[in-house]
């Protein structure tokens, strides 16, 4: 895609964090943006923020766990903007806990948002995007955890590894049937977002939310969290260059991911994918 000016970009989870940064940055590129999120008041506020800056933006409250909601989002986008050029499946939530301690509702909630939200987005938007036969793009927000695991995060990591598989398969399917539509697997590392307070949007359909907090390692919190704007800029470059894998802070994560895959090739015990390991190594060397 040579330019984003005038293109229609749809972003889920767009009311805060990476989602809003994505909507805002694509707007700055001249795109018309449709913001979708479950948190309605904040969604309206953030959409208005883009409009006041002179951007063209509209919004609709949707729950990405609902296919009918996302189909309504696709129809609304068609009515307002005449179609979708770039679909960004970004909404995400997380819980922490040892695998055997988590409630089944914790699993269902995270998988429904992080994995089924992507599936629902593809199902709701892609058929019409393909029918238009114009250049388009799909971004699915994965994670560095799309390529490994660590303790106390099984639902999120399972979902993000599924997103990687879905995205790669989508790439192959589109290459065979609609090669004018590109795919990007966007992989942030640790980023300053509200995901640690995502329980605020947890539906009662998923039982009682967790009440404990998940403190962040001081070494990471003080030095290695990315700004969401950096992730949004990475996403823009990926669309313009038709790049599939888009990794944030790759120079920090590469040795961790490399060690993880080397352990697979040697059929050894798994390597924990944690940025703290690299930070500790850097501290020792310095």
C-alpha cells in the first residue's frame, strides 16, 4: 500500500492504550478511522479528541467477543465510510495466576477477547474487503508471547500464540485467493497500556473478576516499557511496506526468542520468554 491518505482504518480496542495510539497515528497519516471498543464513554471521548485535531473519525461500541457486534461494526463502517481498507484486530485483556489456580471463567474471558476477537473480526470484515478487490491490509495484534511462554500467564499466552497461527494461515489463504490484501502480525513487548486494569471491562458473563493486583518488576517498569505511539508507528510502517512480522524492541527480544527456539531444536526444557533476563544480563555487563 503506497499511501494511507484517505484509507478507511478500523481499530478494535481503540479507546485506550495501543488501540487509541493506532487510531490516532493512522489518522495522522490521513486515514479515516473507525474506533471500536466496549468502553463507550472513553471511546466517545477519544474519538472526539481525534476529531478536534482535525482527523476524520467515528466510533461504535462493540464487544469483540460477539460476532454480531463486529458484523454491526462492519456494516456501520460501510455506511459511514464506504468500506474498510485496513482492519486492526487489537482488543486484548489479561489475567495472571498459576495455571491450576485460574478459574475457567478467566480462561474463557481472555480467549474470547484475545483469540475469538480476532476470529470474529476476520469473519465480520474480510469477506467484504475481499469482494472489493482493492488493496487492503489486516493487522492482528499478537505479542512477544506469540513465540514463547513464561509463568503465570497461560490464557494470554495461549491466545497470543493462537493469534500468530491464525495470522500466518490468513496470510497463506489470502496469497492464494486475494493477494492484494496484506497481513501483519504486530508484536509489542512490554508497553504502557491499561491491560493490567482490563478487569474493569469484564462482563458478568465471565464470573467475578480477579481482585488481586499484578505488580510489575521495577527494572522493567523503570526502563523498558514502550510508549504505545512507538507501536502505532511500527504498524504504519508495516502496512506501507507490506511487512508480516512487526516486532517492537527486537534488539532486546531477539536473544530471548532465539534461545527459546534453540531449546526447541535441541529438544530441551522450555526457555522462559522474559525481558527481565536480558535486563539482568545488561546490568551485569555494564
